[in-house]
């Protein structure tokens, strides 16, 4: 399975926004630091804003911010929301199938099971998990270490069902 570039860019923008919670970010900043086109980032930011993952505002002091806390953004959900068609084979695609063996074929159920397993793993990860190596990610993206220190404390609302008694995220 291969995700579209659009979904890949959505995840990258969310990672960047999560690292830069000290203030608003810009489309040009994201595009420049990732080396991807401004046009693609604009489309991604627009869609993530529609979905509530980002908040956008225009004018002085405007820009892009996370619309939700990183620990509340589930990666599997982002993929479901941003991929147009998760059908791995023709018979699973939204547009329908012309496959002549579909009525007797077990490939469809096997692929459905595989896709469900893929998404189930990603459902165990949040954006907070993906930004775990903050300093290394920030250095790679040209984000100043000072901006990491100014971020709001995000530990107080971590979903309890994913944490052990010490507050460590648990993957199942």
C-alpha cells in the first residue's frame, strides 16, 4: 500500500505545526523547510483546516496553528480523512469493480482485513508520538530549539486509555 503525496504532506504539515506551537506558522515556512511546493502546502493546509486539524487566520498575527492538541490527533484517522480511496485492489475502490471473479474471490476479504490491520496500527499513534524526537526533528527542519521551550504543556489532557500509570504512551 502506498499513501498519496497529499496524505504524506498532510502528515508533514501536522508534524511541523506540532513542533511550532509557540506561534503561528506560514505556508511559505512549511514549504521552504520541507522543500515542497507552496501550491501543494496551500491545498494541504486548506483541507486540514476544513477537517479541524488546523486553525488558519489571515492578516497581521495570522497564520496556521494546530486545531487540536497533538495527543488528540490520531494518525489512522488523519489517513482515513485525507486519502480519497483506500481501496487496495479494484474491488475495494469507491468507483466499483469490473472484475469477473469478484463473486467467488476471497482476495477482497483478505485485502479488507489487511487494510483494517494497517489502520489499526496507525490508530495507536498520535501526532504527539510522531514528534517524540522533538530536538532532532526541529534541527532537521531548521526550527530553533527556543521555540520548542515555549510550547504549551500538553501532558494534562493525554487520553488515559493510551497511557500507563506513569503517563507513558502504550502501543498495543
